[in-house]
C-alpha cells in the first residue's frame, strides 16, 4: 500500500517514518510512504512561494491552486 504525503515541511516526517511499527512495516515492504515537498511545483523560481493573500482580503494566506494541481497530477503519473 502506498501513501503519498504532500507537505510544505517534508523534513518533519523523517522521525516518524523511522520509528516503531511504521518503520518495521516500511522495512517489510508492507507500506510505501513517499513524502513530496509542495514547493517543488511552485511557479515562483526565486523563492518557491506557494501561498497568496485571500482574494476578498482579510487575514491569513491561502495555498495557490496551481502547485497543488501540478503535484497531484505528477503523483498520479507515478502511480
């Protein structure tokens, strides 16, 4: 069984994937976990920015649609 994790912080998963039962399941090839850095699909070549301000204004930031779509399509091609 394959699990694809899309995240802005891929390095935080290394500790979880090398511990306890999950590590044993990975070693026994029962599960495959692939961590994807969403910034790889950024359209901003300089800073690899993937967020933008809300169109209606207000506080906070939103993740842009294009990087997410490109990432998911790439993952589907790999499967």
